C-alpha cells in the first residue's frame, strides 16, 4: 500500500523514484550573534558548555550552565534559567532558589545538570525531566540520575541510579513520539568518543545495557566507568570525512516536530590538536564545530555534507574556536531557532591565564524545513516520486528560485501517465522564495480533492531552484 503523505522533506531518497540533474544540498544555519552573555557575578566563570531549549506555554525556556570561579582556580557549577517570548530578547528571572555569591537573588535552579526535556505523560508536578550525571568520584554510586519538576525551577532529585556509568558531557533523554517510549542518547567510548542510544520502557527504572563487559575507567579506577560497548553505538566520526584525529563530543538529537519521521542530530565534532609532546600547547586540546546528521528512525544516520552546519566564526568572534549546540529547538513563524554556546578559546585552553574565555550563548536560524534541498542549476533537472496517497486538498512547496529559475509540478498516475489537467504544461511556473508556495494548474483551482484516494506520483521540474519540501494542505 503506498504511504499516505501530508508533508515530505527531501532529507533522503525515501520517496524518490527517479532523479535526473538534481543534487542534494545542505543549507547551513544563519548565525545571528550572541543573545545571552555572562553578565552576572555567578556567571563570571563561564556560560555553557551545554543547555536546553523548550517552548512551553508559548514562551521559550533556556536552561544553561553558569559557572562561578572559586579562589582556588576551580569552578562552582550551576544550572540557570532564562526566558524569552521572541527568542531574541532574553531575561534572567530572579528566582530565589539557589544560593551563590552570598545571595539567592539569581536565576539558578539547580547545582548541575545535562539536559531538560518535557514529560508528556507526567502529572502537573512532573512536567520536566532533568538528566544529571552524579558521583563521578564514587564508582559504586556514579551514573545517570534524573530530577523531576512541575515548573522547571524547583527540582526533586530521584534516588534511583538509572545508568551505572558517567558518559561525561551533554547527554539526553527524551520521549520519542514516534516510538511512544523514552530514548537516551549518551556519549560512549569505543575507544574514541561516539554516540550510543538506549530505548527505555520505564524512565524511572534502571536502563538496559550489556553488563558482562569489563569496565572502562578512562579517568582511572578511583572514578566511575564510562560506557563503551555496553549499549549500541549509532553515530561516530568518519575517518573519510573527519580525518583520524576527530571524534564526537556531543550528540544533540532532535525528533523534528514539524514533519513525520524526521530526526536531526547536531553533533559537535572535536578535531584534536597535537598534545604538548608532539608540538601542541595543551593536552586534550582542539576545535569544535557543529555538523548535521539526518535519520528517519533515530538509529541509522546519514551525514549529507562533510562541511559544518555551524562553522567556526572568524578570528576574534564569540564562536571562533568552539561551538556546542543546545538540546531542543524552537520555532517562531517560519523560522527554526537554534541556540549554541560559542567560545574564543580551544578545548584545552584552561582558565589559568589570559586565554580564558567565558563564552556566549548565540542564536542561529533556519527556514522552516530548510535543512536540505534538491537543487538544480542552469540545466533543468527533474524528480519523480514513488507512488503515494496525497492527504490534503492543495499542494504547497517550500522552495527558492533565482530570478531566472522556476519550478513546475506534474501529478501522474502510478503508471506514469500525467493526469489530465495536472500535466507540466498545465502548471503555472513558480518563481520566488517562500516556505508556503501554492501550486496551481491552468484551468483548475489547484484542488486535489478528487485525488485523495488513489495512488499518484509527483514529478518536479526545477531550474536554478532549490526544493526543500512539499506539503498537502487542508482536509
């Protein structure tokens, strides 16, 4: 039975029957600059590295690390909250929850945490879930825990250890709407940094893993072990794309909420610099930028481009050396909002001298569904889909053309014959740049009501154009 399609993003060949003269093109996000700066005493050490974005009750909530320097050269970590209506102007509410710098007049909500997610099946007191790696110095207790909250401000730590490993960095657990179960994405070491995945039936019960492997104590036996082959690895650096000295620092997986069966990963790829013994200045040093990987199931991932989705900024800019994407994403109108933390210092440049960099939280935007397109140049290209049942009354395209470009659409029977009134010659050429471009055929109102129950195929003809997605509207 052909699939029933309402909206389709061209992130892969899932619906492609044949294609000629087109290539798949990744569109990097557009950087908009810093939006949250370390301007409070409890943030003087550093903001970031990691954070979370949730759109709750039509207001954006951002949880981020805030680190306060101690006199002995170490940091005191905290989890801070900022809020925004438009995604550009952020406020730091004074919450009176955590004491720092001799006062509770701050926006700190907890002492530490990786990521915050929504609990769709939780009661009013359990709307938010905070994933926390704890007790690294105590192997018998070290691992991943969660805390629950009704408002994202006041948290109730849960005593049950869920995963007896410390994965380090920005781990995630989120409810997968397609699977109707919780899924965790955590850093694993096999032996380099990569991304492991765990499907979870009960969030608050111990998570499954293979328990007959020797523990991997990367920091030494006095510390909790890190996970390795105990869970399935779903994403790792590619020697062909990244080179031999690169691994995956953070995953940041998003189940894209504005289309079915679309998962996106925004990993920070860590390109290591030589250590001091080989000519480098610091140990465990390097640059990090953000890349894009795509999936239909959260398990099998494809990187359609070796170039970064968020590249390093120019020398001296806030994100010239390291970038870490925040978990989650948001939308305002037809713009997708990404938030990330940027630094002017490399990973190993520790805060013991002039190179210390407190960082900045930055905004980047993407057009709705605009991550990948089928792209045509000056020669006309075409794409014919596989058979489908269109679930809607009108067809809209997310597309962008040059002034000299165009896009046309033909609806054909499953056998390949054009349906009368919907041939390429009937389609009014589409020119312009819009997320919602209605398709019209001459002599018709563009309605598809008579085609909603029969398998059809779409033929797209492009010239100097990018086609991001199509959507059946109405019904």
